[in-house]
C-alpha cells in the first residue's frame, strides 16, 4: 500500500526543494562578500513610529573606492513626524515607497518638498531637516547615501528636539550657557527640553500633517545649470528596456544635484520571469538595494582562483538586501518568484559611466573586428558571430526555466526518483 499519494508527494517535493534552495542560498551568501542581507542594516535610531537603519562602514579591501560612503534606510509609519535634526554628512535621498514631506530649515530660508516614489533630493551637510509621512495607510521609505565631512565613513546625527531615544543635544550644554543663549530662566528651559518623552518619530494628527505639508512643492524638472527641489528619476526617459524589464537613470551629467557628489541614481525593474543580460559598468560602482520582489545574482569577482581563473559569486535576493557592483565587474540578475524584481541604486563615480552589454543585439562584440573574434576564441569568425547573434533580444530576456540550472537539475532528479 502506498504511504503517500501523488499530491502528498508533490507537497513533500516542494518542501525539499525549498530547503535545498535555502541552504544553497545560505552557502552562496557566505561566500559572497559583495552581498549584505537585510539584517545587516542595524538600527542607528529607532522608535515606535520610525527608524533609521544603517549598514556598517565598508572596510574590506574590495571596497577601497567607496570607504567614504555609508548607506541606510529611513522608514516611517503612517501619519508620523520625525523630529528636526542634522547630520555631519552630505545626504542623497531616493524615495522608494510611499509619500511624505521633507522640510529643510537653514539660516536664511525654509523649504518644504513633497516626496514620492522615484524622487531624488540632495541635502547639504549640516542642514536641519524633518520629515512627515502624510499617508494614513502606507509606510514612507527613503534610501539614503551619506558622505561624511569629518571622519571618512563615519557620520553622526544631531537632534535639536527629541525624547529619550535621540535626546536633544541642547541638554548637553550647561544650564548657565543655555540661560544666557536663550535669555530664559532655567526652569522654563528644563520644561522646554524635557517635555518630549517619545523617540525620534512620533504619531501626528491629520491637522498637524496638513499644517506642515500645505506649502510643500512637488518634484520638478530640473533645468540645466539650476538646482532646486527634488526631481524624479522615473520621469527620465527609459535608458534601456523591453517587455522583460526597464531601467531608469539620472546622471551627474544632467543634474547639478548629482554633479556635486559625482553620483548617478538608478531604478531597475525586471519583470516576473525576466533576466538582465550579462553587463558591466565602465566607471561607476553601484550600491544597490532590493525594493521589491526576489531574485538571484551572479557576478564575476575581483578575487581570482590561482589556477581556475575568474571566480563567480552568487546570491539570492529579497526585499531589503543590499549588494555592491564594482566598476568593470560583469553581472546578471534574474527575477524569481511570482512578482517583478525592483532594485534601486546609487552609482559612485557616475560621470561618463556607461553600460557595456556582453550578450544580445547590443553586445559590445558587434563592434569587434572579425579577425579579432577569430583569434580571441580560436574559432572561425563566422561561427563566433553566429553564436553572438543567436540572441534576438537586447538588455533583458526571459530567465532560464526552473529558476536556475542547479535548482532545475535538483528538482528533475527528485521527480525521477519519485515517479
């Protein structure tokens, strides 16, 4: 008598495959120094209604060109307010989820801007800023690139107002200094700076939200040579794309706010069941975060096997994961699961950087002479060109069936054993 019916066997197979793929991902991630899982972002500031998670400083020799930079994620619960603060770092913000408002207070002016998905804003070091999440249902999330102005790779936030978590820096001064500075008695100052007991972000009423955001302006189309408020990378013309995926990019060549940092900003969407063809970036090193969906990556590493040549690093991707793509490193990413894969990134050294594809109709090999192809591969040029021209698509294609060669082979072997 059969112990398992076919439906039960299929269920068991799915469990076994899931366990295998999970262990495979764990092994690959442990051997991939370029991939940082979401739990590697540690809360630098946290409260019930918002938090700021930051990735540790880049210290590996592989990241020598980006050691001055840090990345983090600001996230706010619906209808919340984050207290005024400033950083000893220049910030580049990219909105990845929800809608909110940022207010910037400087000595001679105040600016307020509405932010939505795809908006980019450069914040000068030392500017006092505060945020609100206007939405009453959705979280407001911002991807942050910070370039420190004091100690390379280290930055500090300073809250001018706050509670027990992120206490106001005013309380660090002596009482007589504060009394003189504000020309106000000590008891009133103690009440002012001791009244707020909550954390970095607090719940706000709809009336308070409206009062702060009513004069805020939206993203603009930045004009050449001018700076202003936020601008949207999604309003840029698609850099590359087809039915399998799209990529939008804002570059320092076009936007003054990005020119100061020499940073490009990109958003890539790989449709469900799609893959980006192998490609490398000529000059920029990309700091990429997964904003939606699941995927797999394969990238040629800087570290080589002594006898086997180039080493490939692999990893599974899920929401909140982060990875580094150094300039010149060939990479491909596959969208897995039942949804699109959306990734956002900052490209360090973005000026005059290009994407060079290694396969497809727009491959760089179409601009290599026949004789060079023949000598490079020790094959007739006609045969080399035939292989490179077999792929009819450019940029994005349908992903390998079964979620990857090794996973597919494992599933097939189990099915053969069972049936």
